[in-house]
């Protein structure tokens, strides 16, 4: 079904493509790329879930035009200045989706009758891993179907209830399978990156990661030391919680310990439950392969120190972690630290470092009870814009920087001096040129602050490798030109931000 209309000086095009499926990562990227075209005000390409239909209506599209869309139907909605721009936008959408080669709705995509379930597909292909990326409310059924078909599962989907995660991982354990996820954004299996993965060389290190950006940080630091990766098995950020009890971490440790190509295992996790962390320590000590543990939290080493130990265990000289400075270098200024993160673990690590010196840091993912945002956003604040509640119905902030650009604008207008700390994560799946959006926003925020009589310093944690498609050093140069100080190490970026506000106060 297709509907076109023109109101308020712009053309609206909405169509529903019945029985056409594409994964959410692909659709988020296509939506973002098409929205960036000249003359396009809004573009949404999404499956017809109730959540997505609500988002489409919120953007001003007529809800009646998509009322007959269901979760298995593709919705294309475009606001543009004229008919020619609409046609160009639809052509761009069609070209991008054709390039992915992932649609199961078009004739000829597969030989023979199309498979309507993961289990059916498993019986007709020679694979042992299913990557599932559907809305969270549908993910459990698809993941269970994959497990019952004998497949390991990478569950990219977020917003999956923790009780469902426990059931999935119990089923996987019973069958001798591994569940990576839910909310497993990063994995590398046999050198092949899945989800948000940096371009790294093959090598002897394998990771078990209850953290996506934590895994990416370690991979990038090791890559800079010319150390390659064999596997990165993401297990979901809640795997070391009390409820999940490291169910997938323990399976992944056993698998990597038995892998002759893995010479060193690194375990990375968001702040774990203490009892579960002890269980993982015991399992690591029992491995014949050396294991380096990297738990983010107080009284723990930061991820840069974890990567340094991994390099030393392999007999490598620890590389100097790059830093790119603007001219002039920012002077210390009294004020507060304001963190704008796309990576939850990078935000956690920065809060651990900052709170040790600055005291409470308010956040939507608080380190301590009472450190939430309920009492306001004054003082030291760090926000994880990739947290589940902030990604419902919108692209992940590694793809779409809109929320963080708006936050930078607010920080520029806010009274008082501040240091803004933010991460920029590169690699496959992420924005192909984040500095093109963030650098102007940084420069504008700093200028607005200066015009208002106060100082806004910006420190960036740049998580990327030299071989990433975004060209790490080019991204760093653009951010520096906007006045930001840039670090490859997230921990060093956090300490630099703390230094800037504490040195002025002393």
C-alpha cells in the first residue's frame, strides 16, 4: 500500500511493504542515511511493530496510512520538500536494502520455498549460529526456536526481560549451546565481526565480554599495540548480575579454554555482582589458558590497565596510548563534569574514575542508590544515551547523534564552567563519519559558552582502530580542530576531565 500527500509545503510518502523483513540494524542505518539527504525532513524505514508505528506517528505521519502494517511488514515513511526528492529518497532506500541482500520477503532471495522461522532456516542451511535482531518483545520466541534447532545464538535485541534471559540461557546450557546477549551489540567469531565491531587483525587473544563498548575498548587498545583478536564472545551486559549468574560467561570460558588458537583470554564486564564475580574468578583460575579479568568497578583496574596486562602477558611492549591535543590546550577551569556517552560500560568506567575524586556523579545508570537523576541534573552528571529506555523507537547513539547534539547545545547554554566528556565509537555498524556531526556541535557549544561568559572544555574518548572505515586519525583531527582533546583510552579521557575541574579548584 502506498499513500502520498502534500501539506504545509512538503510532500509526505508512506508505503507498507507486506511480508518484507530486514533486520533492525540495517533499517536504522538506512533511515539515518536517507534523512541526511538534501530536501528530506524525516525518513523512517522500520518494521511495523506497534512501537515503530507510534514513532512514525510522533514524527507527523498519518497513523491511518500504516494501520494495516504488522510486525512482519516493512514501513517506508518520508517527509520531503518535493516529489522529486521523495522519489530520490525511495530510490536510495531501495538501493540500500538491495545491497544488504538480507530481505526474506522478495522472490528469488533464497532457493526453494522461503523459511518462515529460524528453525526452518536452520534445517536447510549449514550454519551453527543465529543472529537475532528483532524488537525485544519478539526476541525470546525467535531465540528459543534457534536453540531448539541446535544453533548458538547472538541476540542483538535489547529490551528483553531478565527473566526471559535466564530461561534462554538455561535452555542453552542444557543443550550445550551459547547465548550471546540479549543486547549483545558486539562479537567477533573466527575473525568475522558481528554487530558493532571494530576492524582488528587476527591474533591470539579471545574476549568474553559482558559489555559491548568495553570489549571494543580492549580490542582497540590491543590493536594499537599490534595484538590481534581471535574471538570476542559478547554475553550481554546483565550476564554477571545476580539473576543471570554468569550463565553464558562460564560457557564461553570453557569453550575458549578448549580452543587451541586462543593463547590468552580476557574477561570484560560492567560492574558485576560480587558473588558472581567470585564465581567467575574461580572458573578463570581453573582454566589452563591464562585469563586476565577486567571488571569495571571500584577497587578494580580500569580497562586500559587490563589491556596493558594482556599485552605484557604476551610479551609485548605496552604501546603509548595516543592523545591528540588542540591548540591551544584547554586550561583548567572550575565547574562540573558532564558526560554524554553512547557506550554504557565507557560511562560506567568514567563514573568510577570521576566519583573517586569528585564524589557523587548523577546518572541514568547510577553507580550507587541515590545517585540517579530524580533530584535534578545539576552537578556532575554522566548520561548513557545507549541505555534501553533511550533507544526505544530510535537509532542507537552510535548511529544517530541527535540526542547528544541536543545535549551539547544545552551544555553550551548552561550557566557556569564545565568539562564535557563524551565517547565516539567507530567500527562496522557505527556512523561512517561521526565527526562530521559532532565536531560542529562541539565548536558551536564552546562558542555559545564563551559568548555567555563561561568556559566549556571538551574531552573525547575515541574508541577505534587505524583500519576502521571511519579512519580513526581523520576523526581525531576533525574533533581536535573543533577544540576537543581526544584520547584513545577512555580511562585517560575521564582522568583528564577530572584534572581540568580539580586543578582549577586547588
